C-alpha cells in the first residue's frame, strides 16, 4: 500500500498552476460591456416596403436590360452598451442601451441604399451562463424594454421619384396619368418625411464569453429582437391606402465586444 502522509510542495504547486489556467471571475460583482452589433431587419415593416415598390412599378434593371421587382433588405448596425450585476458565476442581471441605424437597399445592390430607420432602446437584461470549457463560457441572454426612433418610409421610392413619375405618365393603362403621377409623387414625399415611433422591444440571444483574465473578456452574441413600432401622428392617415399605426420589425443580430469587470 502506498499513501501520502502530507501535501508535498510539488502537489500544491501543480494544483495552483492548473487552477490558474482558467481565469476566475467569482470575486467580481459588476461588469460593463460595449459591443458593435450588426445584422438584418425583417417583418411587417420591410414587407410593407416591398409591396409598395411593386405597386408603383419600381424595379431594378440588370446588365441585359431585364427588370425585376425590388426585394428590399435592411441592414442595421450600431452600438450596444450594458451594465450587469453578478448574483453568481452563472447568473447576471442589469440594464442596457442600444443604438442602431439601418439603410434599405435592393437585394445585392448596396450602392442604391437610402436611410430607413434609426432606433434607440433601453432594456433590462438577464443572462444564464451554465456551461464552461477552459476559458470559454456559454449561455443564454434575454432582455425587454422600450424603443424609440425615426422611420423613413418608402425611402427607395423617394430616391427615384422621376423614374416613378415617368413610368406613370408613359403608362397606357392609367386614365389620367398626369393627375395620378402627381398624387403618387405627393404621397411618397409625405410618407418619406421622418416619422417618430416608440414601442416595446424584446430580445434573446445565444452567448459566448471568453475570459482573458478576471477583469477583461470577449463577448459574442447571436440573437434576435422584435420591436412594435407605434407611430406618432401620421400624415398618411388622410390618404388611401392608409399606413398601419403600429407595425412590427424583427431583426437577426450579431454583436461582438469587450467586457470589463470590477
């Protein structure tokens, strides 16, 4: 039989070395995050754009002269700032502020983009990070709060008013092309004026944290969000067709940033 009657220095040194390979963050209670976020916006607010461009006959033209209906894409990007309190190594909660601005463009034609939406959000957030592998931790994050911002509707149409006007004036199916062209152009100009919105926002994401040391780490999030945009007094309310006074926007987001703990 072999036994160890006491802990020898070598054993203590090896144990301490193995423990130090994984940064320990248990002693930190507060953390601040700053991330760059980007992604895509979908949902009713983008579908409304697509259907309107089809209604007014706005198309993209390829190198062979063939036209096709515009399939708009919205690509928001911005900043994400957060402050969290650690209840334990696995559970954190706090608050966040996000700011994003998004342009709209025909799919595959980024040079034809136009300003579409700016959004700011104040959120409460909570995260659960149960999985660990070496210096990496994995978990889930959820948040909810309130958003407000500005929407520029039918932005691609507003950049191509003369094209739309000419298409209506040269149409053989419109009984009074001059009047119709004037009404459509006026409708687009009114719609494209910046209109304020506000409404609830909720989000969820998969989270990966790499701890470089107890004070600094890298965070990557892959998630989604949904905002209900409740529009302020809408000048389009007197027009037909009307525009929804509350419209949904869903986004897929990637954020990459740093976290500091103290």
